């Protein structure tokens, strides 16, 4: 009988062969061995394939490599989830690498969720740090706590990238949309998951990161402007969330950003009419001037980069 895998490590990559070796070396250091590593090559033109084939021949652990035409990270994640054999699914980007005890710590964190609780949990979440050990953003308010991806950020004020590890079967329920362009914010999917499932959060570092100048984080504004349909979808769903503890400032921020990017699409009135679940219309109208101010700043910033 085939051994049931505990976790699938998943790395989507595009022309990052210079970075993938660091991910590989960090995985080799793990003491926990009930895992697989799936690499989804999103159309690379460098030596990624030959390098990974060398690692597969070394045979230190189970590596599966797949190639697809450039389709974006969301599609890559969907394909990885389809092929995953692990109970849990951990996205480790090409500019990330694992802490030495990451998989052991993840195993212990998942064991802290009882069998009776697990059907109601989407997974677990740890911290992400820079290479100097400084935490990205902020820690969780308690060393071990139960919350969800919406409340942890909009009620507990947790900031920065984190190390989300989801049940593979839950990610299959919430695929990334593939008809909205190559960019889909992960937060769109995590927020949808939050409306059905909880997460266990622990203050343990599971991965390190080194943001790249050509990465998604460095081009946040430009990417959102180029992908307005999914950007507006993200903020609209955030505006319409119900039955969650969300502080006023986060509701305000979501509405302002919805107005802001509606102006980029030149569909402000149409977009406002789409907020059917938003009851406070005067508050919505009052957000337009701030949204307009941010829209103008965006235009100046993007124009300055083009000059």
C-alpha cells in the first residue's frame, strides 16, 4: 500500500533557477521526511528544467517537476493542488526557503488540532521571516490561537506575509479563478476559505523570504491596475463580508480601495451599484474623495516609472 503523504511542498517558478537551489538545500535539511516537493515551471526559459532533473537523479527526496505555458501563479497553484498527494499543501515560493525544523513544527501544529476539530479547520499558519531573522509584519497575538484569514488581519491587526499551510482538499474546493488574467491575489481565496473554515495560528517561523525586485510584492500598484477585474472582485468581496469581526478601519480601507480602482477602470458608478451587500451608502459616497486622491497618486507614480 502506498504511504500516505503528510505534506506537499509546492513551488511555482518562472525563470528563477538562480534562487531555486536555496529552496532545495533548505528542504534537504529537514528531519521530517513524509513529504513531496512539486515544482510547477510556469514557462521558464532558463535552465530550471535541467537543474531540477539533476536533483531528481540525486534522489534525496521525492521531487515532481511539471512544465506549463506561462499562465500565472493562480493557475500554477490550481495545477499543483490537482497533482498533490499530501494531506496538507504548503506554498514555498522560489524566493523563500524553509527553516530547519519547519516540517517537524508544521506536523506538531497540525496535531494540536483534534480529530473532532479538523473537519472545521482549513489548516494551520506560522510566521515568515527575513534572512536576518526579523519577522515579516507582526506576530500573532497569542503563541497558539484559533481564528481565520479574515479576522486574524482585520480584527487582530496581524500584518505581513505568513506561512499558510492548507488542507489539500480544502484548496480543491476553492480554486483560483482562471478567467480573470494571470494575477489573482491569494487573499481573494484565503478570504473565501475564511467564511467556511478556521485556522490554527502559531508563532513559529516556517519559512524565510527575500523579496525580489521583479516580484509581485514589489509591483503591487502596477499589477492591481493591470488586473482591474480581479482587483475589484477582491475589494468588493471584502466590503461585503458578513458575520466576521472586522474593525472599522479595515472596512473603510476596503471601500476606499474599491472606489480607487473603480476610477482606474472608469466605472465608478457602475461599480458602486454592484455593492449590493453594503448597506451604508452615505459612508460609501464619503469614501470617493479619498479614493480619487489615491487614484491620482497611482497615475503619477505609474507615469513616473514610464518616463
